[in-house]
C-alpha cells in the first residue's frame, strides 16, 4: 500500500474518484469480460466508492496487490453481524441472517470450525477422489456421445459432476440433488425477492436438518457422518452448527464449481487448439486450469469485509465500520500484475498467482477439489469430445452475470 495518504472515508465531506459512486454490482458489456468500469477504476486508484442495492455505500478494491493485502489483513472483518457489513442484494441479507456460516466469522471461531474440515480437503485426501470424478466424467461423456444430437452441456455435464461429487463426499443421496440445486439457485439470484429467498433458505435448512438428524442416528461413511462421530458426539459441534456447515458445503461444493465447469467448456469450444495436449501433459493441464481460474474468476461480485478500525488502502483512508468489497474479477485482470490480462493465455507464467479462491485465512477450503474437477472434465472432453462446438454465439447465450457467480444457464453444443 502506498506511503502517501490523502482523503477521508465514505462518511467524510468529499468522496475520492467520483462524487456519485457507481451503482454496484455493474453489468458486463460482454459475457466473457468484466464490467468496463473496473479498468477505469484501477486507473484512478486501487479503491473506489460504490453504491449498493439499499442506498448504502462501500469501497470496491480493484487492484491485485491491494486485494491480497486487504484479504490478509484482519482489520478487514468477515463477521457479517458487524454494523456496516455490505450485502449485494436484499435476498443475500436474508440468507446471512437466517443461515450464518463460519466463513462469515473471524478467528478464532472461524479457525476452530475450519480445522474440523481441513483433513478432508487437503490435497492428498482430495486426490483419492480423482478416480471417482474421472469415472463420473467418462460416464457422462459416454451418455452425451450416445445421444448423438445437440446437448445442453450444463445439464448433462457441468452440473452433474460437482453435484455427484459433493453428494459422495458428504454422504448425501444423489437422488436429492435437484432439491439443493433448485433451492441454491433461488438463494443466489439477485432477482429473488426477500420472501422467495427466505422460503428457499428455510426449505434448504429443513432438508439438511433431516439429513443431519439421520446421520446422528446412524453415521455414514461420508464427511457428515465423520463430523457427527468426531465433533458432535464429542461436544465440539452442535447440531445446528453442523446443519449450517452442511449448507455451506452443499452450496459452495456444487454451485461455483458447476459455473466454472460451464465456463471451461465454453472456453474450450471457442479456442480448442489452445488445449491440445492437456490430456497427456500434466504441466500443461495444470497451467491451463490456473489460467481458466484467473480468466473467469468465477465469483462475480467479490468478497465482502467491514473495517474494524481506521485503515488505509492506497491513498485513501477508510473509517471503522465501513464496508469493503474485494473484486477478485477486477484484481485478476489487473495489468499491473498480469501481462495482457484480458487475453486467455493457456501457458501463462505461474507467477504471480491468481486469487480466484481468495487469499488469507478465508481462502476457499475446497480449492483442491475444484481444481481436480476442472482438470478431469477438461481432460475427458479433450480426449473424447474433440469436435464439440457451441450451437450459438457467445453473445446469445443465457448468461447469469447478475448472480453472485458468473456462468451460463444453458450451453447447447453439437458433438
């Protein structure tokens, strides 16, 4: 952060950058590109004021270095109960009120609960899931090839892969997948009313409460069963806390990954030659997946924080109790960190590293599993569906850029 200091917080008499903060979130001009305002904001400085859905204001961080600094600084709290914590739409406020999770807390409580899951998401443990994920991809691809005609890749491939995986991981019956998929869609949509979001949240929690209760009676072999045996019965985790943890794992475990897989398929179809050899060269596969994660930065809006004391970002002082939003999308397209950031470069150097999974103590715990799923899907498609092509132009596809995650509702293709 800069050594020079100027200006004041949002509560001060003058706002830096703009007297009328830009409404946030902003729409995309093109489905594959960030909102054009991000580049202009980065040119003016690392942080800019924005106006949220309810008329409140927050600070948007758009540069890479400052984004990493904020996410690693504990003066920027993740505690959603703190006054001034920013929300992106009315439904999100309802969700965080009704279904708080440990990612919306700060250490030490965040650390205590996260440690209960660490073992299951370590790279070595996640690698044991690779054969089953590969089998899932191969089975789904086989069905696509057998079908012959045009296919919706979201419904037939991008969504089933993470849904099946998260069900196996947690010990949830896969026949229930449509329940959590539908309810999650309502929860994450900015177009949902508060009443719709509240109903969907109650229904999801009720379904998960029944699942956890069943696991408490007879623990299974999945993660939920292990948590019951090792944490709930030991008195370290309450029933309600396990329900909240299960909700987080179900939603995060399939929704964002499904969107990332959809964008991966679209990118492959738009420039298939860029992916030549990823199925035989592990180094190229790893590089391609990291570039896909940087390029798409699947979390559309950003990571919310609230300041606990007066802090400085660049040349801007921000007072205590003010909302700060770190745009992973803007930071991962920062030309100060990445050469030609708006281009997809499959062999981009590994340094600096993208922050698609966040940074600091709240960095996504499931990132190893997400990477594995993208790798296996990409390899399976390159090997078995080399002629895959989209039926429509990218501009005509039903993108959901209005969501908290960026993806496509449908992705019709010919095999």
